[in-house]
């Protein structure tokens, strides 16, 4: 199966769980009692599930929907290309949306998803990312809620993959 991975655990399961609960309390403190959570697949699925449960415990009703995104570096344009597969089943017009992503890196994906969602005329869009990798940001965007600052390293686990594996790890690790 290949050589074993050498990695450091950045955020353990208990620390992640505590931070997800704090994020839910912070989101609930905005006064929104109903949200449509739009989670970006595939990396945010564990984070989104835990956050949805924590929001429920904090007294916020959450409807969950998904968008699938993929990005790659465009050789011809020299900038990131983002594909968004609009799979939303719910109507977000006039409603408050909580956009959830695993990691905010360059910012290209989140900016393009926000534009797609804004075109659907929601009342408000809040953004929540588990990891914020500021060192790699190339577009101007600041999320409303952040789980953890992230070092400029390749991370995986807790929903994020390394070579299509390791999503089910209960912690977040970084390659050495």
C-alpha cells in the first residue's frame, strides 16, 4: 500500500470537538434561529455534520444542503480554476445561509461559491471555515467564523484527504 505517512497531529479530536461547540455558540449568538447550512463537499462533510449537531444543541434550526466543488491550477490562465457543481435542493432566497468549508486557502473557491449563492438572493450569507490558511491567500476574503489558523502545510484528516484517503481520521494532521 506504499510507505507509511510521516505526519504531525495539529488538532486532536477533543480540541476539534470543543472548538466546534464554541463556533456553534458564536453562530447562535448572531441571533439567527434558523439557518440553511451549505457545506462544500467533500472536505467539510465531517465538520459540517458536527457543526449542525452543535448548532441544534445551541438552539438553532439547521437545514443542510451541499455543493460539490473542485479546483485545479489553470495552465493557460495561470490562476486557479474552480468548478462548482450546483446541487442545492433548497431555495435560499430571503433566508440566512451558513456557508461551511474545511479550509480557506487561496480564497478562489469561497469567492466563487459566494458569488453563486448571492445570485440566488439570500437575505444573508455567513461563512464558517474550519481552517484558515492566511499565508496562501491570493484574493481578499475574511470568513465570519474560523475554527483554527492553519500553518502553510498540507493537512488531512477530519474530512480532508491525502491522495483520496485518510478522511475518516478523527484529528487533523500535517505531512512532515
